[in-house]
C-alpha cells in the first residue's frame, strides 16, 4: 500500500511561470515587484487595507507584538492547545505567555477563561483559529474592548475561514498568516502581517525595515533596532500564483473535509471540526476527536494509521507540557484531555477519493474494535 502523506502543497504551472519570471527578471529596479503585488492581492483577498509579507508567520507575530509594545513584565493570554510558534514571539519580547483552557467543541480559546486570566499586566490576547476552526471573536473582541487589551489573530491555519462574513485575520488588532509548505497556500516558507490600523501598519513597516522610517531622506539611517523578516521576491512570485488560485485551494480543503464528514457519519463518539451557523471553516486540517467514553486514545490511533501506512499526526500537545514551560501552573483539563484522544487526518490537495476511503476505513475499524482492554 502506498504511503498517504498528510499535507503537500498544490504547486503547478502558474507558480512555475511566475517564479521563472522572477528568477530571470525580478532584480534591480524590479526586485520588489512580486512582493508588492503579493501584499496587495493578499490584502484584497482578506478585505484589509494593509499587509506586509514576511519570511514566516512567527516573524509577523514577533513584529506585530513588538509594535503593540509587548515587552518585559507583560502577560499575553493564549490557549494551552497550540503550536509553539504562537507562544515563542511572546518569549522573544521578554513577556510571559499565560495559558488558558479551550472549549470542548471549537478546541479554541474559552472566552470565560480568558476574562478570568486578565491582570493589570495583560497586554494582549492571541486568538489562534486552530485547524481552521474559529475562536469566538464576538466574545474575545468584547473582552478586549472592555479591558483595553489588543486581540491578535494568529490565522496561520485559517485562510478561507470567516466569522460573520469577515475573513479570519481581519478582525483583531492585527492578523498573521503562514505560507509554510504544510499550509493551505504556500510560498515554501513565508508569512504575512495584516491590519486595518494605519498607525500599527506604519510601525511594523519601520520595524521590518531594520528601524528605518519610510520616506526618510537619509541613507542607511535606522532610528532604532528593528527586524529583518522579509519575504523574497522569488517566494512572493509563488505567492502571487497561489493567491490567484486561493479559492480553488480553499474549496478543495472544504471538499476533502466534506468527504470525511460523510464517510464518518454514524461512527459513535466521534466529532470533527465544527462550523457554527454564522461562520465558514476553511478546514485547513480535518481532525477527529473521540469522546472520552470511547476509551480510544491517541496511541491507538497512531498505531492504526502507521499500520495502514498513513501519515496522520497528533493533535497539539498542551504548550505547558513542553520542557521550556516546566513548572508553569495551568488549569486546563480540556487541553490535556483533547490531545489524548484526537488525530489530524491527511488532507492534501491532490489526494484521491480512494486515499480518503483508506483513512475513513482505519477510523471505522478503530471505532469498531474499541479500546484495547
Ligand atoms: C504554522 C503556524 C505558525 C508558524 O508559521 P511559520 O510560518 O512556520 O512561522 C504559527 N501559528 C500557527 C497557528 C501555525 O499553524
């Protein structure tokens, strides 16, 4: 049986054409052409006025948080269920991540827990739209407004997701996306910072330029220490092709999810990524969670998928369980419980119906056999 990978980008003729053009002609006075075009197209797709392409989502988050003034002594609230990239920039800036629990259905921030975790030192809330699922943005934005705290959206996994008709990443103080090769759209490596706040945009633009204020007449004159997290023109050429194809890429993710949902109908004690009525899920990563009562665990699932030569992946470990956060006290039973009974399913663009059926069969078999005694 051939191996089924879990993610693999869809990169084809259009991407090749743009990159070849960038390689041959994108130098000298044209060295920023694809970058500018990519930023403009991405901002348009999202419905925001400002975008700055970066070398990674981590870099976009780092600069955005720096521009918001996050620094030593500050606290930043985020869910304990997360990838390290959402927390690392908080640490880079000398601030402290504060981990709170997630909701059982969305696997995203529990707004009540967020409000309870607020202290006079809280500087920001990072809303991560996990696996394409949306955070409750109404509740989080209201909490932010009530306490004068910025809500940041890490939308790396949420291209194509919408909250009440607005794109994920366009609702908070700023949004950050990733174009790593595992994401719905890719530039190889890469990311982007987006915002509707002109002043914040200008601060990040200056930061992204090694602290050189744009429009300054003096050459080689930084006013303060900034960052260097730029996207290259070559990567942006791939990005220009991918953003032209973005509706196709999102539609494919949604079709793959729909097929899984259909194939898993009636399997007892199983839930998949939710899509509340007023939202749209971009379904970056179709994920199966077994109810605790089924007794089916991550280990059982990993073993079954390995035996079938399918690359399924574990649900994120609670960040507080990682070595660098040892000793940090948290009260997040849901984050711990979820990661013990969930698995990410393969969902790459070119996977076939037969591939998906193999995945569905594994889950059905595991469910039928139940937990090992
Ligand atoms: C992939 C990912 C990132 C990191 O993106 P990079 O481009 O690799 O820095 C950050 N946050 C989330 C939620 C992600 O899924």
